[in-house]
C-alpha cells in the first residue's frame, strides 16, 4: 500500500470488526474566524461544531489521517524491526498503542 493510499483511506480500517466505527476521513474545517466546525469531506456529516479555537479544530479535522498514519507506522515497526531491543522504540511503541486504544475508545 502506498503512503497516499494509506493516508487517504482515513480510518476505514476501524470499521472492520472493531467495537467502534466513526465517519471515515478525510475531515475538513468549516466556519469562520470566531467559531469552527469539522465535517466530512463530502459535507454530509457534521463531526464537531462550535469549536472556539482554530488549533483545536485543525487537530480534530486531522484525526483520521493521524490515526491511519499511526496504525501504519506501528505495524511497520512491529513487523519489520526489533523494536523491543531499542530503548527509544520500546518506549514509543507502547505510547503509540495507547494513543490508538484511546482513539478507538478502548483502554490502553
């Protein structure tokens, strides 16, 4: 799978038998300089509204791509590297797993 395919799929992978699903990405910003919203790219689904901080709205809008990228990075490292023997990765991978669990609504 290419990087673009991975990022563009949003988080459709969460819909494959997991106990949670959400609107697939990408998500986009809407609104003005005082209040922001986040919606599906096709505009059919409102993800969040009345967000008073532009930076928070940007973070929410980027969530599907961030999660999909994190899935791919963790899978690549776990599948192709001896990460448990690496001091940095042996700290980072459990943190990434915890972030994925949080995004999926699971306990880390």
